[in-house]
C-alpha cells in the first residue's frame, strides 16, 4: 500500500507562487474577492509562508501536511475528515457540518472554510473536482483526483501504477522543481531517498503530528552569490 | 371552581405573578420580543448568506458564538448544582431559592446548546451528528453530557414542582387542564410524599456529577487540542469553577430582580443574599487561584508559543479584555463582598453583575487570543464581531429571559409547598438535628456509691 | 355534571400517560442513539474504545434517570386516580 508524501527543497523555492496558482486552478479553489480577502478569508490550499529573520527571508510552501497522526481527524464529530489507508487526509464536503473544530485543531492552519457561497458550478472548472458549497471546510488533498485518474489509466493499460504517473498540480508546476512527490513507502522512490537527507526536517515535529510533507533546509549558499 | 386551601393562604403573595398580569408584564415581553426579533433577523441573514456575515475568518474561526456557548452552559451550573448541594446539605435557607435557580438551568441549557447550532456552517446537516457521530470527538462528549444534564435538570425542576402544580390545579380557575395533567394526580398523601422525596433525593445526588461532567467536557473541546493557551491540564476544574462562579452570580441577579418586581421582600431576605454573597466571594478567590496558577505556569515556563499569547493578553491587542476581566471578576467582588452586614442586597447584586460580565469576557479571553496567534507565520488574525454576532447575543439573552418570564407567569417561582414545609416541619427537624450535635447527657453518679468505693 | 367531570378526568389521564410515555421514549431514544454510535464505531474500526468507554458511564446514567422518572410516574398515576 502506498504512502504518499512530498519533499520540498527550500533551497530551490523562489517564492514565485506558481504552485499556489496551479493548485487553485486544478482544484476549483474560489477567488473570494478583494473584500473578503481583506477580511482574512482567502482560501489557499497551497500557501507560501514567509518566515523573516535577521539573517534571511525564507519561503515555505505549505500544503496540507497530510499528517500520519492528524490532530484534525481526531476532533471531527461526523467522519467528514479522516486519514485514508494511503496516508491522504480526506475531506468529505457532503458530510461536513461546518463546526470548524478541525480548523481550530490544526497547528498548521491548513484548513479553510467557505464563509460565503464563493462560487457555483460553471464552465471552465476542473470537472474532476467537486465545487464546494458554503459552510464546509476544505483543504489540500494531494490532488487525489489525479491519483484516481492515474489508477484508472494504469488499469486500462493493464499495468501497475508507475512512479511519475501521479503528481499533484503544485509538484508538476514548480519551475525550479522544488517539490518532489511520491510513495514514501517505496524505498527506491525519490521522495523516500530525499526524506532521509541530512537536510530534511518536519514543521513543528515536536508536536508529534508526523507530517508527510518534509522540508529540506537551505544550504549555505542559499540566497547569496 | 377555584377552591382556596387555607394552609396556603398565608403564601397567597406567591400566586400573585400567576393570578395577576399587569402592564409591566406586557412591556417586558414586548422589549424582550424585540431583542429576540433582532437575533432572529441576524440569524436569518447568516442562514441565508453564510457565516461570512460574521467577523470570523482565518485563523479566528471561533468567536462570539462559541464564547456564548461556553458562557451559557456555565450559567447553567447555577441552578441545579446549587439547588442540589443546598438540598443535600440540608441548608434550610435554600427554600425560596431552589426553584428559580433550577429554572435558570433548564432555560439556559436550551439557549447554550442552541449557540452551537447557530455556529454551524451547515445547520441543515445537524442530524449528521446523530447519524454519524464519533465519540473520539469532544463535541460528541458535549452532546451526550449536555443531553444528560438537560434531562436530569428538567426532571429535577419538575419533580419538586408537582405539589405546587396540584395546588394550582385546585386553586386556580384557568389552565386547569395544564396543571391537572402535569400534577400527575398528586393528592399529598404520605405515600406520594415518600415516592417524591426519594426521587428528589436520588436526583440531587445524580445531578451533581452530571453537572461537573458537563463543563468539564466543554473545557475539553479546547484542552484536547494542542494549541498553546488551550492545551492545559487545568482546564476541566478551571471551567467548572468558573461555571459555578458565574452561576451563583446569575442566581443573585435573578433573585434581586424577582424580589423587586414581585415584592417578595418577605421571602427573599437579606440573609439569603448574604449567604449567597459569601459563596460568591469563595468562588471569586477560587477562580483567582486557578487563573493565577494558569498564568504563572505559562510565564515561568517561558515557552515561545505560550508567551506569544500571554503577552497578547497582558499588554498586546487583548489587554482591555484581559484586565477588565480581572477587575470585574476579582477586584469588584472582593470589594463588595468582604463586609455584608449592611446593604447586603445592593452589594451582592453589584458584585454579581460584574461577575456575569467578567465571566463572559473570560470565555472570550480564552478563545480568541489563542486563535489569533497561530504557530506558523500566518497573517495575524484581527477579529471584530459584526452586527450579526451582537444581534445573536442579544437575541439569545432575550430569549432566555423571555422563557424565564413565561415560566414565572405560569408556575410559582418560589416553591410554595417547600416554604410551607419549612414552617411546619423544618424548625422541628433543625432543632432535633442540633440536639444530636450536642454532647450526650449521662446520669451523674450518686455521691454515696462513690464514697463506698473509696473507703 | 358528573359525566362532564369524568370526561375531563379521562382526558387528563390520557394526557398524563402521554407525558410519561414521552419521557420513556425520549430517554430510550438517547440510549438507542448511544448504542448506534458504538455499533458504527465498531463497524468502521474508528476508536471503538472511546465509544465503549463513554457509553459505560453514559448509558447507566440515562437508565437511572429513566428509572427515577418511571418510578415517580408509576407511583403517582397508579395510586391517586380520582383527580
């Protein structure tokens, strides 16, 4: 059984936010408008955090970290969010009652809420991804619909799923190839190898959430000529 | 058809709110109705457009509604807990107070549970909690515990109401069907009294652990997360203490208002306010002790995430709420309640109003600063409530008071049969009890026999 | 005149048994609901220990409440039937 994970090399991230835009386009993430954005309601499944300190400024692309011990699934009262056997933390819009407990529990603020009816079904959207109604929580799903498509294609061609068949939109789009994606349980895969790198670290690892988005810290040359 | 029982004529004043309706009643109902209408308009706007009409956003996704939820459930500890504890400790001064306290509990539990419904993004999917509930989630613990408390406190209000319902059934001409049905054929026989007293005693014992569990699981909604400022082991007892604290304050306010409006000066005397005021003072000190322990622990540990929230409350964006809370919950009550010999009623009422407001601020102070300061360098949240949230709060408060007023119109707010029992049976019982505390009388030895033994 | 009173009394009795039945159905419903949640958690393998642990306390509490209210209703309704 696969264990889908992601490695993001902070040495390569330029903060261009192509991943953010690709994610929004791929997943029908609504543009909430300037007024709502001013009130703090932008929905950004992939969000590039800016960590500023005296020595440097760091860009941290933060999707849902797909924790292996998620604090959010524990507190959901109605099974609307749960960790599936392949490690992806799913979000079921049809079940969600909008209590926002998972939002309060997530230490990474990776969950977003549809405060108003931000969009309806319309031409030009990705037909593989459902359009969320108002009053439900949504978040990054590692483009799970792409996994289903890749599986279907592989089955149609009578073969197993090959590495590279299933890549989320952010990983596919990143111009510096800072985002690597794959099966962490496959010891031969790129992500499994990178996850063991001495530069690898997890955000807030001490919380014990066991996130499957692993970051590679910058090398000495980062940002300097 | 109304027959007046001579033994209850002495307390005819207690029937006055039921028998007579003045223009004051209609005015009160009118004003409260307006508040409820404002709340309904606010909620309709929210139901139609979504929670976006509030001030909530990312990261502060919980605000007024959850504050109100915790606050109202906290007030519910007024009635049943105080009434049960006073009954079990055989405190005779409880007699005029227990019913009005129990009514607070039942009414405010509905309003409190309703706050969660108002807070949901999809209230139309409320049944999902029943069909697909997960007991790992503290919200389900809340649902179960509050159901148990609502059931128990409704029974605990209803059972001692039965003899009074029988009095109303026999005395009043109107609403005979209602009183006759609810009186369950009560005729006051000794056998019936035995059944009822045993049931009330059982409920008094049962309701205390249920009440403690309710606010404990409400606190677990916060303490079971790993957020700084919330993940504290002290939260269970802290919230229960805060609930009892705000509950006693609520009873005192209700007592003072009822005493003034219905002229119950003969029944709600300064001694009642003095005793409850002393209890309120004890709870002030207890609440302060927990608060002090909570903040000293955070400060001494100096963990960055905890200190971010600590300073946000002490000197940062939330300092007005934090310091107002401390003044209202500690300074004002201590100043008012240390000496209650004179002006007991005035002082306890001032202290109680301060505590009710201060405890609402305390709930806000727990919820919003933690959410406003996320761990990751997220843009910091600035929560400003909108008219919808103010309206919902006003409507909720108005609905609670309206339900209370309607209860007072239909049923005696001071328990008539228990006052009667206090006069007829209570004095003797207390005297006998005191006698058992005093040392036993032994017969003095005759002087002769002692002399015989010595010689 | 007495027919009128007994018709009123009969209506009152019926309503009283209705209230008692309502209380029983309400608490019975809650107990059934808790059992349903245990069964769902067991079937899905979703932390059944939480459901079982909580229901070990919650169900007896509700059953005691049911016992109290039924004993009161039964004791009162069975005995004084004239009013």
